[in-house]
C-alpha cells in the first residue's frame, strides 16, 4: 500500500483531521493525474486497469471520463485560472466522445442504459464549467453534445435514484436551448417525491432500500439541481423543501461516521468510497445550512482522509474496485474499473473558493467526537450507538432491500441485524448463502433461515438506551438463481416459509441485548418441529489476525479502538446452549481473516430467549430480568433500562 504525499497538517484550523483545502486538492489532483495516464489519444476514454464491468469496456471508458470530469469540474469551478490545462484536456475529450463518426465515440444513452447515468455527470460538469469547458467547445462540438445528451428525452429509466439523471440532463439542455420535456420532469419529480421519508431520508425506490444512496444521490442531486435553476420563482418551494430535508438528513447521517472518518459499511456500491461525504459537501455548496461549516468540513475531510490514509487512491491516483484496497467481491455486476470514481462526489467543496467559510471555519466535532451517544433513525429502522472507542454501530429493524412480506434470500449488505464503521458483513464465500454474522436464524435440517420481508415495530429512546423490534416468518431457500447483481440478495428457485420470529433489541454502549421468540407460523412448515435450533450470530471481525478468547468470543486489533471484541453470551432461556466461532478467509474487504461468534439452543416455542451481543470492549456484561412481560436490563455501568418487549413488536 502506497500512501499519497500530502501537505503538512494544520491542527489549529482542523483540530480533528489536520486537513485543509490543500489536502483535498492533493487527493483530487492525484486522481486527475491518474486519469490522464490512462486516457485514450483524444482523451474521450479513460481506461483503468482491471477486468471489464457488466456493461463492457466501452462503458467502462466512458465512466472513467464522465466521473473524473465531474471531479475536474469541481476543481475548475473553484480555481478557474489555475486549472486552464485541465479544462482544455476535458473539453478536447468531450468533443471526441460526442462525435458520432469519431474513433472514440461514446455509447449513447439510447444505446446503453448506463450511458444515461454518465450523461448526468457530463451535464453537471458542464453546468459548473459553463465559462471554461463549455466555452472552449466550438459550435459543432456544442451541437453534438446537445444531440448526445438529448437522447435521454422521453427515454425509460428504472424507478429509483436514476430519475434524477434525466432531471439534471434536461435542466442543462434547457439552459443551452436544447430539447427537453416538461412531462419527463413532472413524472420524474412525482416519482422522486414518492421516495421521501421522515427525517429527510429517501428510499432508493419503492422497497426498503436505505443506504448511502440516500446521501450521495438522493440528497446530493436536489441541491445541485437547485444551483442549475437558480432563483426561478416556480421552483422556490421545492428548493426550500430540499434544503430543509438535507439538513434533517444530516442530523442522522453525521451520527453514522466513525471517529476515524470511516463510513457505515452497509449498502451497495461501496466502492464509491468517500462519495459518502457528498451530503455534507453539498450542504456547504448550497450556502444555506444550519450545520456549521466547520462541522461539514470535519465530515468531508474525515471521510476522505479515512480512505487516503489506507491507500485509496494510491500514489498513482487509481481507485481500484474495493474498499481500502482492491477487493473485487465488493463490486456489483454493474461495477467496472471506471465506477469507483463516483468518489468524486465527496470532493464537491473544491468548487468553493478558498475564502469560503467551509475552508476558513475551525473544524467542529462530529457526534462521535463529542462522546458516546444513542440515536433512533426512524426512516431506515436503525438503532445507533457511538462509543468511546470511536466505533458507530447500528442495529437494523427496518432495512432489507425488499418489500414487507417478500420472502427472498437476504442481501448481506442490507438484511443483517447489525452494521458498523469498523466491521463488514460477510460478502464472499459460503457465508453469503448460509448467513451467520448479524443474524437470528432457525436452523432446520442443517439449513439456516433468512429474515427478509419482516415487519418493523416500534423504535424508541428510553433514557440512554435505544430499543426497537421486528417480526416476520423466517424462510429457507433452494436453487439460488443467478441474476444481475444490484445489491439485492438474489433469487431462489424454491422458498419454504417457516415459523414466526420476533426480535427485540435494547442497545446501550457497545452492547445489544437481543430478545428472540419463535412462534408457530402458517402452513405445515410454519409449525415448530423437534430438532429446530435457534442460532444467533454476533459481529464478524476481520483483520490479519483474529484470536478466539472464549467459546463464543473473538478479539482483533482493529485500527480504530485497539483491541476490539466480538462476543455473544447467553442471558435467558438458553440453558445447555452450544457456542462457537466460525472462521472464514477473504470474506470481507477489511482483512484476510474473519471470525464470527455464535450461540445456538433448541427452540422453545412462545418463550423469550435472550443473548448479549458485544462489539467493542466492556468491563462486565449486561444482565436481563424478565417477569410477567416486564424486562429490566442492568448494564455494566450500573444503569438500568425497563421496558415491555411486546410494545416493540409490529401490531397485528
């Protein structure tokens, strides 16, 4: 791993990261220099090394251009005079790419769907560089650019964040007197409005798809569109709503960054890396946010630094498919060597001049910097805790990339009970189809059940603890069918639906107290059978070395938090339980060795069983007392949380 050479730190201006505008410029320029080294003769294709993505090498080369052009546009907008060679380079490449008779012509949006995505990057970049890149194009190149982008008008788009791509392209086309469609934009806004959820969140489509797209797309594009339309009165109410929603979203999102800048490792397209900083960056770019500019810079610099410190980009400016380094299993089928450069979104503040308050305000602490916290995130159904070791973790009772009642295989990036800034779900090997980490499963005939399609119950903060629950029938799968991977859990030829499983979680500090009850479900397979086993998996720790410290306990020296433990202990109704550790190799992008503690016991129908699940360190263990439906958890620090588990289950 080769680290970029960076400027000296400034701990007076940036007490948490030491980073300044010069650091982010260095990262951006390294990526742009790397792009130049991999560019075609005329510059329209940027062909990074690696196996082609699912749409082929031509689309990969287009992605390499369009996504680094967006980054170049940020640099040019923030420093027009100092970036004239960059503007010239991308203007020349753009003219070659839109030439239908040229040797480096790009696939058009009406030829390849992925080009609809890249068209939006081109449109945004041209909007931001109207006086530099667009001004350099001759009349012929401008006409061809408009013709290329106009292929999106009236086209079909998947019903998710892609709707924003057509909105942005048509808005730019309108600004240069090209073709556009009011009907297209009305339909797209109606669709996108339907994705809006409480607290500024948006789902990426109709399903319970909550992930980083909520920030790097569904919060990011609205404020850039607002910049495109300016002060048009007809859009004033919509823009004001988008600004309020972005600030509300950041109230939650800023709690999901670890002290080392690590983002939550959850959801698809994680190879975009520090694009996770996009929401904070666009809040600064918008110029109207109730969040302090020093706080926004702490979020942006921290997340970019997290990856740069770990070799992404490397010294040659390349961002390989992976997380810190190259790790191909992290990619979805649509990901190619040019895909990771959506990371550019995290560097949007470079479009702001050096005198902007984003650059001059003193860094302010993130929630995790201010000390331990608990938080309920209603829209995604998450219970979050941050601890003194700098780790943020969420327990998930609301997200699965599915619709309620859709009993399909679990998506490892969505349906786990837990995600954190220091661990990754198992994403490769047998543990994908036989899930253990972050699970509650009924094991029947050697097969572990899945949980997608569950119903979410109540989520609530009680004193310094957060509580929530979910419920639904478990299911088993046979004959997994290959399908184009967009982050979901795939499909199965045969699904068997089993008993109902209720899960209620109480979190405080590094501990989750997890109560589980198995009830009879519908049909013959819903009946609880002799031999059914309840198996509960803890957090998967990945590192060069993971040491077993007990029958269901492991520890690893993680970069953040020092010696970090993952442990599962029995608390209630698990007498005679079996405990162990599953070891896997190359199963996550965080290290070659992965170990997951687990505990299993015979199912006791209609009876609450409970375990303690630890990620972090603790001088003691929680205790649970459950009598007549009333629960009391005594935490290791002496605090007590009282609740009724039934109150946190979905009604009906």
